[in-house]
C-alpha cells in the first residue's frame, strides 16, 4: 500500500490579495491550504503579506489564538512588470521566522546566511552561473527594461531611490530624511562627482511617489541627474564608480555586479562583509562571498514556480521561463505589423507575438510604402515572414521563419508551429547577408548556456525528436556489407534555403548525381522531402529515375531515426544535416546552410567568409535551439523555453489542430493528388 499523502497545512488569511490565483496556486503546491475564518487546529497558522497595512489583522488573530505567523513576500526575481500592473509572481518568499527586510527579528533568510554551511561546491557553482545569467539577460525583480536605452556616461555616483512609505525603509528605522542624508553623504564622499539618482519602477509608472523628483535635478542639492527605471540596472551598475542605497534590492544586485555599496538601512544583504554599512547590525558578523549570499537568497530561500508546467521548480528553471517571457516582451512591446503571413498561420502568430499589442496584418496586395507608413504611424515594427520583401524605409524589421523544433506534423499539413526563429538582421537560412543568428554563434553561449544545450541535445537524441516529429518509417532491409552508407535528403526546390544558399548543385537530381559521382562505392539512401512526395512543392524525382544514382528509397516518415543506420549525410542545405550533427553523424554540405562554415561540417561549397568562429557542437546547438527561436506552449498558452516543448512532445500533450485547419489541410491534400489539375495550371497552391 502507498503511504497516505501528508495533509497540507492550513493557513488562515485576512487579506484580499491572497485570493490571487497565482499566489494561491504557489502556496498550494508548497503544501499549504488557504482558509478564511479563525484557526482551530493545533497545526494551523496565520499568513500575512510581509508588513503590509493589512498584516496587523492577521498578527492580532495569531496573538489571540496562539498560532504562528507565516509571512509571504514576492521573490527577488518576480515578473516583467510590477504587481500593481497586474503581473503575477514567479515565486514567493515564505518565511516562518520574520520578514527578510526587517532586522528587528531574524528571518529564515538571515538564519540561512548566518548558520548554513554554504560550502557545497555544486551549490556555489549554480550560484555563480545563475548570477551571470541574470546579468547577461538583464533580469531583475522587475524586468520591463528597454535595452535600446543607454546608461549615462560612465563615471557617476549612483544613488538608488525607493518609494515613499516602503516597508523596508520603515523596518530599517529610516525616514525620508535618511534618503536626503544619503544624498549629502554621497556628495561629501565624492566632491565634484556627477550624481545619478535611479528612480523606482513604480515611481516611473506613476503608481507611487519616490523621494527625489525633477524639482531636485537643479535645486538646492546641486546638479543631479534622474535616470529612468526603464534602463537596465546592470547597465547602470556597470557605469557607476560607487553605489549608495538604503534598502533597495538593487543594492543586492550591486554586490552581485562587483560593487561594495554604501548601505544606509539594514537590508538582508548588509552585514556579511560585502557592503559598507552606515548602521550595522551587531549580530551579523559572518563573512560571506557573493556566491554564498546569492545561493542563500536566490536558491535556498525562495519558492519558485513554473507557470507552463504548473509546478514548483528550481531557480534555473525559473530563469529559463523568465528569459522566454522577457524576450517576448522586449521584441513585442512596440507591437507588429505583419507582412507575408498566410491566413492559416495568423492565429498562432497572434498568440506568439501579440502579448503586448495585438498583431496587425498587412493586406496581401498592400503597397510597400503604405505598409511602412502605417507601421510608423502606429509606432510598430514590421514582422516579415521569411524573405518576403520589406520596404526599404521600413521601421524596425523582425524576420521570422520556422524553428528547428517546429511541431508534431508538417507545415504543409497546416500544423501550427511551436517555435519560430526571429532575426532583426537577416535570416539563418540566408547566407548572403549577416544575421543575428550568426552573431549568436560568433559570440558564444551565455553563462551556463553550453551545459544547458548539452542537456537539451541529450534529450533530443534520447527521445528521437526532430523538426517535425513524424512517425518513424519502416526501413527496407539494408545490405549487410562494408559499403559506407550515405543518407541523401531531398529538398523543396523552390525553398528559400536553396534559393539563397545553394551552390552549383541546386536540384535533387544534381544532388543525387553529385553524391554518386563522388562516392561510387557507397550505399546511397534517398529520402524524398515529404512536401515534395505529397505533390505540394516542386522537386519530385520518380524512383525509376532516382535509382540511377541511389540504392534504397527511404519511406515517408521522420528521417531522424534513419540517422542511426547511416555513416554520413550529404545535403545541399537541409535541416536534416543539423539533426545529423546532433547525433554525431558526419555531414557534407554542397550548399551553405546555417550550420555550415563553423568547422563542424565538410563544406564542398565555400560558406561565407565571415563565419570564422569555431564553436563546439553544444555552442552551435545553443544558438539553433535556444538563442534564435522563440517557443510557444499551446497548453499554458504562453512563451516558454524549449525544455517545455520537449515535455509536450514526450508526453503527447499537444492539442490537435482546429477543425477548420484540418478541413483545409484535407482539401489541400486532395488538390495535391489531382495531377491533371496541376499539370494544366488550373489550381494555384493553397
């Protein structure tokens, strides 16, 4: 018999904020049962929100009933926008001893910092990588930053403002006068230096006043520059020569960025030998490293939540999800006017790119000048499918094409994509011009990225995942001899990757003939492209002709499992070459696909000379599978990392296409089978 599951502890609440669905869900998963009324059981407790104005209600009930108080707060990596703007939290701080910003009573976090060994090598390595990831991705408690905004000219003293009445200020025994005291101390410590005051996000949004405003910029306090909270704090910290804070979380980030901030309050990060404390706490005397401070505050203390998989998660999984959400926000916040997008794709495009402002779709016959004018008038960028021409004077252009983990099923069957590559410079499939993808490969993965890509590739190989994840074909018997086996994937002959990246060999016939000419003694396996085999796209070769050069025709189905039976892949520009690399199969390229030219393939047609980087396979995989694509989870209907997509594919959790798309796909398939219609040119491709 299985053990009876432990009952959740009842938490009684007296604050309407606890009715928030995300908050309740996290607490439920953490083992709590939120209730209204009075606690009666011996294990019941009272939950309050930090030291909010409603907290005394719960504290009074707890004192009256003799029950403990559990204090709940937002975790330090909360959301893109603030809670006042309706953004749900990505994690919680659940503290049974106190609250992290109030030094009057040691919190669970302070006890961790004071007593936990914090000496585990694996834990500290995780902390170092996560610290670097946050900095590289410009993540903070709130991450609605505009990365096009530059920080002030370096060399300034940075003073961090906070909102008036903030509980952490009161808990430190400070007032508005303390903020002014901090300013004058900064001026006295750095005579003649520029002072930049960083405003709070809620002050910028007009929700809560700060302690400094425009009236202070050239007032009695002397020349002061106010800096918007939309600038990344990591950029602000990079240009600062010194940092002054009372109790802001940005003081914690200053420590992570290598500063030794001047601290005028008593926040959780003060007193551990990493800051200059103007009002030190005598009981804090332990000396910690940055990694130890981060490990306690960001790994051991919080309760993190994964909204896509609806479960508690590690900090690393929370970072994966946050990076996906933040990327979507930053690319979509101005809104898009989409060009060249077929009608059946528009629903998924709206879901993937319309989270900030609904996507507008330009009419198919719209004049380029009118499209550019509309985008400028509405403050939008252009979202352009593939190599569809964009107006020369267009505003910001973001080109898109299918990702490398696209779907379970073909695009020709109208299966919506799970991932799309976005590129603001070019396209990975087009070697004629530089692309953001090439820049990603040249720069290398972010901290921890190569190891993450290795884990992702291992899952892809073990689970036999591919671009389209079709049923595996039943291979015909292969000769049991010593001939090298070469898989040759056919391609759609009007595909953009061939038009843009093929060399002298640019057709399926020429490909087969060239492979046979250069490998006269090999066993050649020919795999027609499924769209071509269905009659939907050009490039068909009858087997009677193909067998002039090939020995075996691979049946229709997912080609990835076939890779375990071959010694090499020869291709023009097929994505199957990349899937072969992931599985350790050598690849010879007769064109210049996105994965050629990096030292990982044999290139018979010269790739672009600008591809001089020599990444590892894992580094290339990071650019292909993590850096370049955006993923959309059709279950939670939100941006997500590729690991979530692999979960959906592995557990077959993908919803079926809608009735309309299925009917359109069947109609397309019927027309494709009527060869007499196609030969007479009576039907246009759907």
